[in-house]
C-alpha cells in the first residue's frame, strides 16, 4: 500500500471536530500527561490530531507517506497559526525523518496500512525515549461510515472483497499490537458494539520496556 495518491482521499479539511479534543486527551492523559511532551504523529493525514491536541504539548511533529496529505496538513496548521509548535514532514512508519527521540508516538487510523508491522514496531521503539508511550487508534470493522463508498454496504459502490480485505488488515493490526514484545500494553479498548464512527474507535496504549 505505497501509492500516495490513494491515501489523499482519506484527508480533507472538513474532518475537524473540536469535540474530539476532550475524548483523545482523556484517553491519553489517563496514563501520561501531554504537558511538556515532544510528540510525533505517524500517518498524520490532514493534521487532524495536531489541531485537537498540539496546544497541550511542547512540540508536535506529524509525518505521512503522502506528499499531498502533508501539503494539506501544512495549510491547515498555517490557517490555525500553529506553525510555532507544529511541523509536518513526508515520512512513514519505516522512515522517520528525524535525528531526535520523542516522548509520545501517536498514530490514528494508519497502522493497518503498513504491511511490515515488525519493522514499524522496531522503528517506533528506536525513536521513542526510555519509558515513552505509543498510542494507536484504529477503526473497527463496520460496513458503514467509511469515507470510501467501496466499504459502505448501503452504497452502490460497495465491494465485498474490498471490505473483507479491510477487515483482514484491521485484524492483523490489532493482533500485531498484542503480539509485539518491545512494549507493555498498558491499556486497550475494543468497542463491544461494532460501528465505525469515531466514538467507536479501537485504541491501545503501550509503554516502552526494551
Ligand atoms: C485514514 S488516514 C488517517 C489520517 C489521520 N491520522 C486521521 O486519523 O485523521 C491514513 C493515513 O495514513 C497514511 N499512511 C498510509 N500508510 C502509511 C505508512 N506506511 N506510513 C505513514 N503513513 C501512512 C496515509 O497517507 C493517510 O494519510
């Protein structure tokens, strides 16, 4: 899944929902305070999470494999006057373009796109400070509520095989989080009633142990 043009349709300026700030903040701050932290967001898309959370941290970097997503993220941050604290670069789980380490690595709705999960975990570990935290949000399987109509069963474009592959990818993603041994799983949430709106996201919080 390395076609940047494919991903840009998942990013758009309309996705900002200020009510989500409190949700993300409370999930994260149950375990780690955001104050004073250096954060990197992998698969940042249009920079949505930076818009919700960067005001609480010391420094926010976002990276994405899609140059078009980074362009949109930069425009969004400029329009919100957050450029002092937030910066976006092209990069990926396997190519983190920095020579510094981070206190928190966050990734929302993106891990399931990366095929090389063990490479991703090794790289994340390398760029995380000792006892740093990793936070994954992922969608949960549902045949509605996706931006791509191929995944929405109420759409004429719904494609069973595309949906099946998405579910397989998501299951691989949850399993990779559970089965890796570089981090301790300190919190995890899988919604019991499956739906794909953002109140029903899976999340996992991991702490570096090696
Ligand atoms: C569904 S969007 C999520 C965007 C944003 N994190 C959010 O929650 O709104 C997935 C993003 O992951 C990016 N992506 C896909 N594969 C990636 C990889 N291997 N490394 C970094 N980013 C990747 C895509 O370009 C896309 O912007």
